[in-house]
């Protein structure tokens, strides 16, 4: 069973930046598309960014396009989400997973954006 560990969240003012990281256990990371999700209490989780196994084919949700960048390093089993120009509506718990081969969810990392 794959396990993800997300980190890097915190409290930041609107307009600020954060970089989240996600490290996966196991040895299949390099074969999978990786995605970042976020969830707000009472709302469905949202896939906001994904990146192909080769580090290309990035796709972003409209809500984060132009502000967030996803990248990965396969030898480290790690993916990152660089978040710039954060908005209050970006406040959520952020998770990573494999969009086309979902496995168990990690604990996520809380991002809180204040005005």
C-alpha cells in the first residue's frame, strides 16, 4: 500500500507563497501521474494540478492556473506544488495521490490564507 506524506502548509497572507511537498512510499512513483488535490470542509475534494510521470503534461484547474506550479523528482519519490499569489479561497487541506490509480490518502497539509 502506497503512503503519501504531505508537508509545507501553513498560515500565509493573501498574495504570499508556499511550497508544498509530497513524498510517496514504494517504488512505483516514477511510473505514475501525480496530482495535488485540495478539500474544504463540506465540499468535494478538487484535483487542482497533475503532472505526467516524465515531468511533463502538466494540467491545472482554472482556479489555480497561472499561480500554481507542479513539479516532481522521481528519484526522490517527491512532488511539489509551488503556490504563488495565494488567495483566501485557496484555504484548504492539500493532498497528493495518483489521479489514474488512486490509493490511500495521506493526512494532508493545511494551508490557510488570511487577508
